[in-house]
């Protein structure tokens, strides 16, 4: 299984409420999401995922669909053993 990490820069995250909402929505709508973390100080969302279940484009689309303006994205590719 290949584990990837996607980092999205977004505008205006608003505390723990957004963190919970983002985690729940990504878990519900995107197969393969392994973990989600939100950096409130720098408005970033980090998503670890298995590429057999979702893509960075799907993750970005989900965030946009939730009303977040994604201003940038970065990927890291890893292999889990």
C-alpha cells in the first residue's frame, strides 16, 4: 500500500469546529483517508491517504465543496511496509 500525504493551504480556518468538520467530512466522502490534521495557526490541512481509495484532486474537491478556498497544495509520497 502506498501512503501519500497532501498538504492544502486554505483561507480562514476557525478553530476546533473546523477541525472536527473537516475530519468527519473527509472520512465520510473519501475512501482511503488515514489521518487528517489541521494547522490553525498557518491555515493548513494535512491528509495522509492510501492512493487506492482517493486522489489529491478528490481531496481538494471535497475541501472546496465544504466551502474552503484552497490556495495551494503540496504532495509527499511514502511507502508503508
